C-alpha cells in the first residue's frame, strides 16, 4: 500500500514538474511563426496586473504561471515598468527574464543640425510619446541648467544634434543631460583657447556657430561664412543675418518682410550691433568648429544662389551685382 501511495505521489510530482516546465519554458509549436507586440507596463504595476495584461494581449497563453513564478522567486518588486516588445506568444520564462532585466524598447532619435530647442522637443515628444509640457518645463529648469554648466539662461544652442538612444521611462531631465553632455564632448580646450583669442566666451562662440548653421547647410561653406561675420564684427558692421531676425519673430509665418527687418528686437542683427543675446538654434560640429576657425578672407557679404550654396564678395558693389543675379531674377 505504501509503495502504491509513493508511486502515485511520484507520478503527480513529476507530472507537475513536466507541466510546469511546459507552461513556463515552452511555446506550442503550432502557434509559430510569432509576431511582435508592443506593451506598456505602467510604473507601480503589480505582477498580477502585468500577467493579466500579458494574457489579454496574447503574449502569454497562460498568465497564471507568471504570477506563480514571481511569487515563488519573491521578485514582485523587481519587475521593471516601461515599454516592451514581446513576441506573440512568448514563454513565461522569456517574459519573466525581460521584465526582471528591464529590457525595455530603445528608440533611436536623430536630431538634425539647426533645430531650435522647441523643435527638438517636438521631435522627442513624437518619437517617445512624451508630453511636450513636461519636456518644456524641463527646459525651464534653472537648477538643471546650472548643474550641467550651460553658460546661458536657456538650453538653446547646447542640445547637441546627433542620434540618441532613449527609452520612454527615462526622465526628461536625463534626456536633456545626455544631449548637453554630448555637446561638451565637442568643445575642445584647443577651440576654447581659439575662442578666447577671438575675444569670445563660450556663449558668444555658440551664438555665432548657431547663426552660421542657419545661414548654410553646406559644411564646406561654414568657415567662409564664419569669416564674413568675424570680418564684419571687426569693422563694427552689423551682422545683418536674416535667420536672427526670424528667430526673434514669435510665430513666424515664413514670409520675411522689410518691416520685419526694420523692427528692433534683441535678435534683429539689422538693428542691433554685435551678436544677438544667445544662440538661435542648436549648431552641429561643423558650425561649432568653423566659428573659431574662420577662413582667411576679406569677404563682408554673401548671397544665396538658389542651389543651397552662396557667392561671397568683399565690397557692396559686387554684392549688389550678385543680388541682382541670384535674388532679383527669381
């Protein structure tokens, strides 16, 4: 009798092990090939709620084994929230390991050169689904700005354009910190010394770089455009840069008028002397380098040719000739 009972217990035990192994580690073959499903696990979710989510979305065929596994291993508080990509269906063990490691979805976000801080935030919001109001409030965080060493009342100009990897659960402060840190990685001591020799501090340097960036998307022109602005500054001439005027116009409609050019604003370099009070965009490495490594020229003017490039001139008479040639004929 005892042998029979022992045999029955052994059968039940090993059967339970096999069933448990099947439920936790395997996926029925007839369900493959698998598709990928994105699931958002909110912060503060219990393992029971997560398992239910996984079951309802079809990621787990049986949600109960996950609940049991978490309870047995006592890892209730170790499951990480966030955005996950799961194959449908997945084994309980695959899902458990992913949640335990916090193997959340990583988004690659590329910021082109010349975006304003506001435009960068809009891109970030669209890519990650983050509320723009939260991001905007982060840009107004003076304590964060000071901690990161930004020498300006704003982050404009210091959010380096590059490709970044972000997750939806990253705090906005961390995203901004990553971008500013990347910016300072492109500020060499050699170029800082060159800026000082040109009688510019870091803010003035990046302000000029931002104007260069907005004036031309052609990198080979950046040192030449830099030389124009340095030459004008040396002669006490106003920079007369259209992008600075546009930056100072709230809700610019795309049509730059003579009235706009004549209206004084802190950013209107047709009416104000010297550099504007701060950057007008986030410049890339080429413009940043060019601002303190200008070409050696006597140019004081340039005109867009219509193909993305510019022609340069040393005197106003030649400049007017190019204006007639490339601008007035349109």
